[in-house]
């Protein structure tokens, strides 16, 4: 690991991206060969600086003067592109350092990345430390300085990629993946400032590149693909430098599937392995992690326009597709992003711009009449972006030909506040139209999921609303716990032995440990009102009953009795619910129970009746399934639990006609079997909570 002083000396990487003069060492006259492509690209891009080649067998290469050695070049090249086999690289770098070359790009493979490869990487590192030469590579694809027209790479992808300057930098530890994304970004209209493939990092590391880009005036967003970090402290310092400079870092981490493999012998190592630690560090330092390469570009496209949006405001949607509006709303909800609540003035402006049979609410429905009256685009979007509760607007359309051009004319002409973000979802959009929108400051996505995933990176989920106490349902809506359990017991399902102590009667002392629960009129969830006492010793049951009655009085709840029942043995808590679905009839819902039900929302649903195998498959797909399988102690009676749920699903056909839902939470799965600890039924429509 580097010492702090060494980390502070971040090398100047300008010569790698914007050199004033370049020499190509080992240049080939064949522009199709690896050693010939850099010179070919430099000429095609009209590199503005001085240019020379080193090839002792030729006086000129591809029209560029050629010399026998770097020392023979009549000017001192600022940067060298070394196109030589691995065994000859160190000597060439020594010659470059001797004549004052400031930076070198080394393509050659066959070093430390292969067994028995060239052993010169340590010597290259020493040379750089002693001379100040900056070396990118070996075994990389080099660098690209787009605005400075410097193609320091041999990748053939560049031959078919348009030069498109921008303000997004990209650093990658995979040259091929990185160059593919460079080309894809250009196709989308997303321009890059710098691009670098760090290769084996013999001297120049990913962390150093990140630190330099954090101070680069040409860069607004830093993207990267990383497989390993050599110096964790330097990496964190670079992330902090980027944050201090107001630049967002977005990274894709390779190798996530091997997270924790080395630490599997310890509990925390198996749970919080390499990738989990990496993810935590990114969150700690304000960087963003994405899950796939395309998402990297999607996020960059938004972040360069709006690094952060207001979490307390929502999103507006305007579309010509009702289905598109529904799917968008679902995706936004999935990512914790709310639809904006439009002000009445906004709704009035929208209503005046769209047909009467459209929808002026959020989502806004232009209707197909948009094809006849494109003027509604700028009028509608102008109203939405001006709304005080709108922080971003998504437009979902699909128009073609001249209509597509007209749509873009109107969208780009919209009067937008400086902090307004407008995105477009346009399935099948032609590349020229896509680029026109992107270059006009409107990010374009070809599917809903990509749009919302990217938006989630700049718009944090709104804080959850304060949880409200469960309102008491009308007495006729609620099937009390004692009655629900009696119904279950009558069908042979496992419930604890219990006694209901009526109001006005005293409870007697018992032997054992018990749960004491107040059964209040219209109250489905007792814990929030303080009506539950667990682990009560038998002699203390009378006092616990009185304590529950006092809690009910304080909460204004009307008790119809206090339930005293045997305490269930320990185990894993499940939620099991039977409810009527308007489409599929009775369904069974299983998932994490107890206090985790609402916190984790870890549930799966199946149509009744279900088999034990169906239940097993449903639970295996949930996080609680791992808890069931990994229980430490006596093995849980899982088969009994699966069978219990299956029998419960068969009970649905015999339930009273007015019963709409039967919630069992928790059902405790222990070594001896499953036990239904709590149960409540709902008649008619379930009360809001």
C-alpha cells in the first residue's frame, strides 16, 4: 500500500490525453496491423501536434517521418505510444525516459497477466518512480483524448466510431468492454472527455487515474469499470476528491459473484465479502454503483445534466400510451419514486393544451391526437416542469419520420427552468433522432426500466411517510383472534392451547410461560397499542391481564376479552395469509413474518390450492427461505411447515362466505413443527391501515 505522501503525488496525466507531440515506437506501415493503427488514427483524427514514428527500417511510415530510435527524433516527444513485443518494452521505456518523454502508452500483453510472462513489470514501476515517466499499461488499449483529437489506442472499434467530444470520462480495467462502451456512447450522442484503459497497472493505477480526473476541468462525470483496487485508502481519497469537486463517480464492479469467497470461514466474511465491502465504500464516499454496462451510460447521461434532484419532489409523466403510463408508474413505485401531485393551476394549463378526452392528471395522456397537434407538447411539458412538486418529467412517446422531427422541435423548444430535467422514453427511436435529443439536453431511453433505474441514481427515494397507528375497523369487519383460531383448530391446523378471559373476570395463576393478548373490538394489530405481553410466567398471568386492560383503556380500545395462551417454542417467523383475489379467487401469501413483514416485504403469492412442493418453491425464492434453511440449532421441521400451509390453502373452499382474508402472523416454524401463533380474519373489504 502506498504511503500518504506518495498518494498525494498524483501524476499529471495530461500528456496521456492531450499531448503536444507524439512518437509511435514500432510503428507499422500496414494501417490494419496493431502497430499500424495508432498512426493511422492519429492522421485520420488530424492530431494537431508534432508527430513522428520509430521504425529503423523505414524513413517514413504512413506519410510520417520515421527514425531509428526515440533519441533520433528531432524534437522531444511529450508522449510515446509503444507498439513493441513485451520483451522489448522496458528498453524502449528506458530510452523514452532518457530523452525526456513524459508519458508512454504500452499495448503489449504477455506480462504478469499470464504464467511465465515477461517479468519486467516491477522494473517498469521502478523506472517510473525514479524518472517521473508516466506509463499506462501494459496489456491495455491505451487512452483517448477526444476534445484534443488524440486517439492513443489500436482498437479497430475506433475506425467506425465518430469523434464526439463531451464531459464524461471513462476509466476501465477491461480494455475491450471499455472501448465497446465508448462506441456505444458516441452512437447515443453521449460525448466523452477522456477515456483510458489501465491494463496491468504496472505503474499507473486506477486510483491515480480517478484522482486526476477528479481535478480535470474537462470532466463532469467519471465512469469506470473496475475489477480490483490496489490501494483502498487511495481509492477512497480519490472518491472524496471527486465529491469535493462536485463530480459524480459511477462504477461497475466486475467479479461480484465471487464476493466473500476468501472470507467464508468467518461469519462476517461470508456475509460481507469483497463486493459487499466495495459497495459499502462507494455508498460511504458518495459514489454510485450500477449493475450492468448499459446502466453505466444511462446513469452518466442523467448525471451530467443533474447530479442530484430534490428527494421531496416527484416525477411527472406525459405519454400517448395508457399502457406506457401504467408501466412507468409501476417502475417508479418499485424504486421508491413517487408521482408528483400536480397543482390545480398546472392541471388547468394541461387541460387547456390537450383534447377533452385526454387526461390532465399525472400521468398526462396526450392521446393519439398528438399527431395532429404537436403544439400540445411544449405547452404541456412547459406546464409540468414549472409545477412546484415536479423535479423531473418523463415523456413516453413513439413517433416516426417527419412527425418525430416535429415532436423533437417542440420538445426542445419548451421553456424549461434551469433545474428541470426532462427525459424521454422512446422505444425504437432512430439513432439520429436520439442523438439530437441527447445533444439538446434530453436524455433518451429505449425502455422504461432503463429510464427509471437511471433516474433513481439522481432522485433518491422520498423518505417514508410516518407510520400511522392501525385504525380500528368496525366490529363487523373483524373476525377476532379467538374465533379465527377456533376455526383453524376445527380443521386440524396447529394453534396453541388458549383461554379467553372475559371482561370483568379475573385470571387465575397458571404453570408455565404464556402470551397474554388483549382482544379489542376492531383492532387487528395489537402490539402497536401495547396489548401484548410475551413470556409471562404462570404466576404473573393475573397481573399481565390487568396490565393489558390498562393499556387498552389508555389507547381508547374496547376489549371483549384477554387471550391467554401457551407460549410457542422458538423458531423462524412466517407470514401466511389467505385472501380473496378479484381475478384468481383464493390465494395464499407466504413470507417473512413478525416484525419483518412490513420492513422487508419479503413475500410470494400462489393461487389456491397449493401443494407442499409449491410452498417450498415459494419460500425458497425469498430471503426468509435462506433463514429457514440456515437455522442454527436443531433442524426445523420444514416439511411439516410446508404441509401446514398446503392444508390451510385447501381450507379456503370451506371458509365463511363473508370472510375475505385470514392473516396468520406469525406462524412459527420450530424443530417440532409449525405453530399458528396469531390469527385474524377480515370480513368484507379490509379496513385501511
